[in-house]
């Protein structure tokens, strides 16, 4: 019996680290034909959880103390409470299917944490081996980033931080995946006496910092600053505490030297190639001119507004990406929605209310409580205290990420987070509870393990459905983005499963399918799918825009306009919504609707919206309407270089007949001018000015004609109108005025005008400038 137990313990001690290795390898899984690599990563996490929980059930008697201590952890209970509360959001969520998708993910993260706690209890010499395992993973990540950098430099000659993704799908994920591992390297330096190991770890830190300087994630720069301050504080504390003080302070160099070396490398070799980390870091501020910061602040404001209005029940786990559309509707371009709030904490507050927010925050708070309790224990090993302090630094790095990005949705960094939590919990429990008389309720422990097993099976099914959906979405979204219909209609219904019911960009999948039926003119089937699409995401209004198209094609213009109006006022900054609605307004000759839409149409000074408005309004408003002329003039000031806007302004202000009469008079004037009858030419050009006083060419032609017949004062008055009010910035008007001054006997006064004309690219100004002004 004893031998059998020893055999089981040996099996546990071998298999447990292997399971941990499987967890740590999840971040390297590629996309496997899915739109996003997180889909196969969540699926693999489910399988590893199934393996680990099955393994724990099989060895439940041998692991009874570890399982009991896990459930005795306040942090574990808070985390479990968070999961249970999140499940409750199924009752009130905007889109319950999204709750299922996200709760299956968060449940798997909890199981990963739960498993890592048990594994950490049984991982012998974990404080020695784990830093080496993390170092090995970090080497792979650094190599992947450097490989990307070399390839980018080879292809385009300069670096783009956004393209340096390494083994992940996003530069922020890569940056924090690297940054969160640096404390493990610093601990390796702390516990090893061998110089070569310390130098190797220090070189790896240098490469890590160089990679971060190329990636240029500003949030990761904050993380490095925190790591530096914390490490210097630790060394100063150890310096003050130790008797042999000289043996301590030099360790500061293992971080400070890599910082200086990476700074030098970036400044001398990388900054000139598009990776200027110093400039990037200096832009960290609350500058209102920074679009990225303004966007985040806007998202934070929207989330906090929602929490204040809905403090108890939120939108449902994973549903903020839907509700956020309503808050940010005036700023959304196309269908690019604020998918995340860029702060996991307040986003969970919006999704799960104050209780959900406090439960999630409680996980972090209790981890910090465990750290400080452990550090205060006199019987704790000093090296282990240093290790736990480094885990606190890594947890702080993750917290920065969680407050500025969205690591809760990315397995790559979540794996490290759960490992850090597990190491904090097990370190504290080992010394504080492990030798106590823990009540070992084997049935209760086994019951929880069986419940976890029964839950991980459906969560694996859901994650598999999501993975298959993201593979199918690759096809659907390619067609959608290119406005094509390459997928045969007989494959549309089965290209993706029913879970999830929205794409990675929140467009309802049934609505994406419906566009194929609209294209095939199978309207009844399309409308049925669009009804489901509206329920899946009632804030994006893509379903409504397709309904509008269907009703227009069926000849039901009023119904088409109703849905187009709903789509436009829902997302007014969407070009498709705006153009469809304004076209239907034009078809129904509805001036009141156009007036109602005006403010939203031009709120963002979109060129197409202004152009479409002026085109439609010019046909609906009476000729020479003062309101319309004023608005058209505003458009010319906003888009001074756009010829279509300028032409529309002239058409609105002058009228079609005025433009035609001006053209006729100008044509006659040119005929007289070419026959050297400058007096008659001047008369015709002045008629053209009366018909169309907005065309600078008429004034220039009239001024030139009057100049040639010696009517210099009138010529000067006419050319001044061009210079002061209508200047096309081509230099010609200044040149004409300079000739007038010269003929008046004032060549010195002509020189500034000739210089301006020459500098504006009017080559004819060069000879007189050389003659009179040099």
C-alpha cells in the first residue's frame, strides 16, 4: 500500500510539471486558419484543463491536502464567486450567446489557475526551475520579434512597431508578454552565484528592452519604469539590511546597464529607422492632441457613465462591445466599434455591475494581501521572499496592462497571470497552512472536481464552436470587406456554427449571411435572418441597412427610408448609412428630413457627406436660398482645394442660368481678346463678373483687358478682388497686379508681388523680377 502511494506520488511529481508546460505552451499556438489565433488557444486551454482536472480526480486521494488548501484560499473563493456572478449575467445580457462564449473562456482561465495552484504545490524546486522555464519561453519570444524586425527592415527599410507581433497577434500582447517575464530573469540573477548565468540573464534583459523599444508600446514603457523602480527599491532595502553591503549594490547594474545599452542601441541604430523609443516614451501624457489617449478617455467616460446608470446589473459578460456602440455612435467610422474599453476592470464593471467589478478587483487585492502577509513572516526563506516580491512586480505589470489594454481576452498573458497568482497562493499557503490540521473533506473536494469536469466539457464544446466559427468567418469577412459574393449560396447556412452569433467585429453573423440572399433576391429568407441579426446586435444597424435595400428593391420606398433613417441616426458617421439615407431623401423629395439630418451629416466634416448634402439640397431648396448659400460657403472654407465643392457653391450661389450666362459672356470676351479688341473684351468679361462674381478667372481677364487699354485704376480694383477674396494661390493675380504697378511707374512696389508670383510657381514672373528687382 505504501509502495502504491509512493508510485502515485512519483507519477504526480512527473506529470504535474508536464501539465504546467502544456499551459505555458498555449501562447505559441498559431491561428490554425481562424480569423484570430485566440480561438484555437482557448480551445487548447479547454483540452489541457480537461486533462488536468481528470488527472486530479484520478489522484484525488493523493492530492486531498493540495485540493483542500486550494479551496481554503480566499483568493480562490473570490475568483470562484466572480465566475458564478458572471454566469448570472445570462439572465439580463443583451446577447446571452456572448455570455456563453465569454463565460466558457473565463471558466477555463479559472480552471487553469486552480490547476496551477495544485501543480505548484507538487512542483519540487519550483523557485529554481520555473524562472528557467520562463526564460526559455522568453528567448523564443525575443527571437520571433527580432526575426520580424529583420524581415521588415529588409522589405521596407524602416520599422513599424505595429507589425512586430512576434508569436502573438498584437504588439501590446507581445510587449507585455515580454515585460511580465523580466522579473523572473531578475530573480535568476538574484539566486545564482555563477557569473555566466547572471551575464546571460542580463543580456536577455537587454534584448527584451531592445524589443520593447522597437515595438514602442507606451504602456509597456510604463511597466519597465515600474520594474526599474521596484528593483532599485529592493536592492536598496537588501543593501540596508545586509551586513556585507558591498556585495549587494553591484546587482543594480544587471538592470541599469541593460537599460543604458538598449537606450544606446535604439538611439544610434533604430531611431533613424522608425523606432524612436525616446520620442514615443515622451508622448506619454494626457495631451488632448493625442488621438489614442483621447479615444481611451472617451471609452473610460462611456463605461463610467454606464456604471453610474446601471450599478447593479450591467450589460452581461462580453456584452460591453455591443452597448459601447450606442455610447460611441457619433464617433464610430464604418463598422469599427470600440470592441474593448481598454481597461478590464471598468469594462467588467459595465458588464457585471459593481459586484462583478469588486469580485474581480478582489482577486488582485487578495493576491497583494497574501504577498505582504508572506513578506511579514519571520520564518519565510529570504530568497523566497525576494521571489514573491518579484511576483508582485509581475502582477503590477499585468495590472498596468489590464488598466490600459484588454489582456482578459488574450490567453498569452493570462497564462502568466494565473501562474503568478498560483505561485503567490501556494507560497503563502505552504508556510502558513500546509502543516496545520486542515479538515479534509474528500467527498466535498471530489464533488467540486466532478462539477468542474462536467462544466469543462460543455465549455470545450463552446470553444470548439467558436474556433470553427472563426475559420468560417475568414471566408465571410473576406467577402464582406471586398463587397463580393464568392461563397456559393448553398453553403451560406452551414459555413459557421450557431455559436457565436456575431463576428469578431460584432457584425451579426445572420446579417452577413443575409447579404447573400439579398444578392440572390431571396428577400423572405434574408428578412428572417436579419430579424435574428438585429437581436444579436441591436446597435450596429447593419441589419437595418440591408432591410432598407430590400424594401427599395421591392419598390417600397417609404419602408426603405424608415430603416435607412434608423441606421443613419444610429451610426451617423457611417458612409453607407449616410449615403443610403440621403439618396432616399432625394427620391422622396423630403426637405424636412434633409434638414433634420443636416447637423449629423456634417458633424465630422466628412467630405462625401458635405458633397452629397449640397447636391441633394440644391435640388430641394429654392434658388439662391440664403441658408443653403451660407452652408455651401462653409463647405468651401472647409475644403478649399476640392473643385467639386467649389463648383457646387457656385451653382448654389449663382444658379445654373447665371453660370451659363457667365460662360457665354466669357467666351465672347476671349474672342474679342484674341482679336486684340481689348475694350470689347473688358466689357464682356465684366458682364461675366455680373453673372458669376465667384469665378476669379473673370476678374483676371477683365483686369488684364483694362490694363491693356490703359484703364489701370479699374484693372487694379478688379485684380484686388482676386487677391483679397478669391486667390487661387497660383501666382497669376499677383503677376497681373505687378504689371499694373510697373505701368503706373512703380516697379519697386511691383517687386513683392513678382516675388510672390514667382514663388507660387508662375514662371512668367521671373523675367520682370530679374529686370526690375535685382
